C-alpha cells in the first residue's frame, strides 16, 4: 500500500520531487534513514495542506510504523492527529495508533514507556478540549507515574507532560499551578520549536498567571526567560513592565503604567478582579526591596520608614508585616510598643543590575568593617598576651 500511495503522489507537483527518495529508502528498508527523510518532509508545505498528512500517515507510515523508533512514530502520529478538526476523531486516531505500537527488541525498554506516555498526554489534551476533566486528570496521573519509573526521561517526554499539566491547570483556573507547570514546560522545550504565536500566547498566559496568583511574589525566573521577548512591541508589552515594577516594588513605575495602559489592562477581567491583590504584592515587594537596600546591621526598621517606602499609612504597616510573615516571605520580630520590626531574613529573588550594584556596595562595606575589626584585634593582641 505504501508503494502505491507514493506513486499516487506523483500527480502532486509539489510532492513529486520527494517521491523518488522515499521510494528508494522504503524498497531498501532503511528505516532510520526513512525516518529522517519523513522528518524533513514534515516541514514542507505540501504535507501541511488539509488532511494530507493524515493520509500520508495512514497510507504510508502505518505500513512500517512498528519498524521505526517508537518516539519518532509517536511524533508522526501526533502531527497527523493535529490535522483533525474534531477532538473526538483525533483522540480515537491516537488511541488506535498507540494500540498498534510494538517496538523492536533493539529499542530500549524505556522507549515504549515514553512513547505511551506521550500518546496519553496528547489523548488527555483532547479530553480537556472535550470537557472530560476527570478522565484527563487520570491520564495525567498515569503519565506522572510512568515518568517516575524512567531513570532518565527525554526532554521531549517531559515537554509533553508539562504542557498537559499546564493546560489542565489553565482549564481549572489555578494560576499558581499553571505558572509552575508552564515554566517546567519551557525548561524542556527549545524555543526554536515554538512558533512566534505560540511563544506570545505562552508568555502572555504566564504573565497573567504570575500577576494574579496569590502565592507568587517574586518573578525573577520569568523575567529572565527569553520567552518574554516575544511580547516586545505587541499589545501585551505592558505585562513585562508591570512584572518588573512588581518584582522590585517600584510604586511610581507601577502607578504610571496603570494610568498609561488603563484601557489594555481593563480588557482582562482577571486583572480588575485582582486589583487589591496586585496592590498587596506591590507593597510586599517594596518592603522586601527596603530590607534588601539595608545593610545586615541595619535590619531594625521603624514602622515610619516602612510606611514611607511602601506608600502606606503607618497604621497599616503592622498588617503588611503580619501578611509577609504569614506568607514566609520574611522572618523577624515585630515590636508593637517601639513601632519597629527586626528582620532576620527575606525571601531570595533574582536581582537586576541596580540590585547587584547595591549588593556589591554592601559587600565592600562589610569588607572594610572586617578589615577594621581585624586591625583592632591585632592592635589589642599584645596587651592580651602580656
């Protein structure tokens, strides 16, 4: 069937030049080389038209699918399933294709496990689109167990798993879980494999999740990720600026941005609904930045200084400190009588160049004081030993 299908492609002028090479490799049963050739063809326009790739898989690849690497077979099957406009049909195609999978003895045992894991991740994604949340969740749990059973799973398998995880939490409207899963997905997914549109959608959703998640208060990991560059010059560019302002507690910059981008921000109901939370994040970030700016021996901070640094009334400072302590973003002791707080620790976060400069200056001051103390001890030592 595969050979006759290739002959039928000769009528397609766009595909005709690819046929001789595929015919030769098929006849010689050079499965690895044939796999590489198919990968090259997948990027060509003729194979992306309509349901052409579905036919290409069913009439050509299917004949030798059990003779090629299971992970490659899985990728080809998923590429074909993406051409279905109906999630139910795509799901059925993947299920039937996975059922035919019989890896050769030359393949690693983990290859079949990973291939099935990827298949199930894609099947679960279609179930999510069909609103079958519980079924998708069960498949996701199964994939997690499969990944745990593999000593060193490939980046490809992890990428599929965390993409499913992110989409599941997006459907559940769980921004914190979506945020963490999406960052994991990007860790295992080369940026070059994502289209510009996919990069922008991912960056936009990540920014929104980071902004409205009530357990995320530092954004250094996201701000340093190259995916955010896809938002430059777009209508979503304000999100990066807002995250930057929130990350360092820059109240002036935040207020200016909210005023300048009022229309675009108001297009997102989730932003309007979480305005109070965003203000709280800004105040806490300003508090942490205030702590960071102080030297280690200057951590006894009056409420008045905190009120000035966070733009809050003095009578609201204690509530802010209690909130930061409860979230374990800072550690310390509040002295309500003296109206001050002694800070022993603040949550670590990624630093920008200005913050690194402050750290450098603080280290320089510490070095000078250490040298002075050492000189003092040396001067006093003769008297101690006489």
